[in-house]
C-alpha cells in the first residue's frame, strides 16, 4: 500500500495510490495543530491497511536532507505550533515498518508534473508556482534539487523594467522576483487582484517581463528542458505565450533549449500535483 | 590505470592518476587540430599502458547528455576544425576497452574542488570561474548538473547598480553578468586590465556587487553549501570578503547558508582543478 500526505498551510490531503502516482482514494481536511492534523491522516490510513511507504509533501521550511539534525522536521515558521515538529518521527511511530520520504510541496509538485504531467518523459524540468509567494522545484538529471536548505526561487533578483519604480512587496528584499511578480505584488501595483485583471491588461506584459528574467536565471543555472509555470496568478489567457516571447527575446539566440516557443508551459495536474508527487515520492524514493 | 584529459582552448593536459583525483604523471601541450591533439594524448597514454577509464574535461559547447545524438561531440564553436568532432568516438577507437566519461571543463573543475579542494566534504557546491568569460559548474546532492545543454552561468541577468550605465560587453546580451563582470568587461569599464587594478580600486566594489547578485540567483535556485569563485579575474586581495559582505547584505537574513561570512571562497586547486576533475570523472563515473 502506497500512501501520500500533502501538508499545506490551510488544508491537508491524505491518499492511497498507485506506484505511478495516481490517486486511488483521497481525503481532504483542514490543517490545524500538528498532532491533530497528522492524527487524522494516520487514522484514515490505518482504516485502509499498513502502508509500505509514505511520501510527505509539506509546506516549508522543512529539513529534507537526510543525516542532518533537522531532517524530517518543520523548521522556523510563523505557523503556530509547528516549528520543530518532526513529521517523519510522528509517522514513523505510527507506521514503524513503512519507508517514509519527505520533500517540500513544490518539489513534490515538480516531480509529479515531470513524471506524469506537463514534463512527462523529461529528466530536466523546472516547476514554478506563483501565488501568495513564488516557489520553484527542479528535477535535474532525474534528481530533485535540495541543496543546503532548499531552493527559494522567488527571492532571486532580476533587472528592473525601464522606468519601473514600483518598490516591490517582499518584506525581506523589496523588489526580488516575489516582491515584483507574486499575487500580492500584482494587487499592490495595479490596485486589483490578479484574478480580476482582464487578459489584455498591461499588467500581464509586466508580469511576463519579470517572470522571463527569473526563468532566464533558471536556464543559465540548471538548463531545464522545459519550465512549467502554474499557481493561482498564472491563469490569465495567453500569459505563457507572453513569457515565451519575452524569454526568446532576452535569451538573444544564446540558449538553444528555449527557442522552440513552447518552452514555458502551464501545468497539467492542477490541484492534484502535490498529492500525486507525495505518492511518487513514496513509490520511487527521494530521487535525490 | 586511470587517465584524464583536460582539453582547453589553447592547451591540453593528459595525465594518469589515482582514483581520488591526484595526478601521478602529466604532460601539457598546445591544443591544435582535433585529430592531432587527441593523437598526442593517445600516444602519451599508450606508452604508459591501457587505461581502464578515461575522463575528459573539455571546452564547450559539448554534448554531455548520454543517449542524445550529439553525445560526446564538440558542438558549434568558432574554434576552427572542432565543430562536430567526436571526442568520445576518437578515444573509444583508440582504447576500446576503456570507460570514457566526458564533461565540461568547468563541471570537472567543480567536481575536483568539491571532492579534494575548497569544497571538500560537501555535496552541494557551486564553482564559478571568471576570466575571458564567466562559467559555472554545480554539484547538487553529489550530482553534477547538466540539464538540457549545460549551465551557462555567465549569461543570467542581474539588477544594475544605481547610476551605472555601462552598456556591458557581451556580444549576445550586453549587460548580462558576463557582460558586466568578466575580464573584458572590467578592462572596458576601467580602461585597465583587471590584473593591473590595485586591490583598493573601486572597480572591486563594483565587481563584488555584480558577482554577489549573480551568486544570489545560485543560492535561490540550487542552494549550495559553499560557492567557490576562481579564475584570473578574482586574484585581487580581499575580493572574496567583499563579495561575502555584499551577499549577506542583499540576502537580508533570508538564506541561512550564506550567513557565516565564509560562504564565498577562493579555489584550492588552482590550475590543477581541470585535470584533477578529469581523473575524478574517470574514477567515479559521471556523477550525474
């Protein structure tokens, strides 16, 4: 029995599924305090059998590098009651014979989109999600990138559009990519939430300009075969086409992978990417 | 017998060495045409025995992803006579029983610095070299990053320093990082070659500012445990300290790995990194 848990800031999903990441049965419920939230997931799983392995896709920051003291734990977080809680320890106590594999929610979604979604068949895929913040997960040569902590794609810096003096909304960095192109940044800049801006609003050219520059850094550093851009703020019709066009322009012929015009694509799995990724983590090991 | 070949634009090194990347004996000679250059290396190796494996660290662009049609070949290059030449094919003909592993010169140097140099003991290390161009090699979770082509770190874009209107020297992108911070960029901006600028020249604050912003993108995307910055343009006393200070400032407390103040360091292997990396490629497989 392969099990997955997607632990989000407001909702949690627990599921059993197939080795190729398909959900057989799932249960969604609100995320509350850690013992209570994991307790609900454990009870739901126990009613269905003994998992042989459990994949967890969790909100960050979390310790995901094995052999570090913080492995398996929620790190410093403003979310009350969660800092220091051991996700892996809690599940290992409940299911002592199960293999337990933990990764970030965005890495799990990247794995799912790469294996059974918009990056199917590719071993070098970047997945970016744009909502309240901007996050990124990267599969490189078939391995999820973890690094010393984990990627925080939203907080890199990009050039400013000529004449743009919007200060940005990131409380740490002001005009990092997240401060310029996340949902709150769009709302602050245009006075309207992203989902209310029509597809022909100039906001989307600005959005495409900044996202293309962030993606150029991805191309220069990890050379993905495809970049999947999703999240609540990327639903506007034609946005991916605008990003592709701007990326080809600024790459200036130098990066062959981007030249096809369909390099930046929307996700294929929608809201299911996280839980499918948790199942893939469970079935395939950590990939890293 | 473990063999390594470092194929550079102007010189080639062939060596035999130990499984841990130490050179036992080496021979340096000018790089000329491909058959002639490889011929010298093959003859030198044959006089010493039959290699069980050969690592090649080569100037780019080269095809380094197995199972692609261009694997093992030199790709489009202005270097006369080399485009389309199969490095792996040539060596496999000469030594049919040897395992042959190819990577870029900068990836090989990154591997050597990570395993036996300034990043010893770490599995997440970035290596940047700054000279005529800017290149980067990344070891992530113990695997060298290849991607769809290979990283071209120098060609990402960074913000501009307030008031800096230097147009940059990159023939593709103008003011990409390479166009702002490579050796030719420094020479064009200050009218003096980098090696003639004194350590207290304001050029080095500008250099540190731009390099710190490029490194911030590395931190956000692959989260290295350490960044090694080398190459002919990084010899100025105190430059690494300046980069560290600027990086801590722009990270603004958000990226714990960078906070120690010794995150950006000089290389430890100097001119030997490439050939040591070729030997490590030969002894350990491609890591990717």
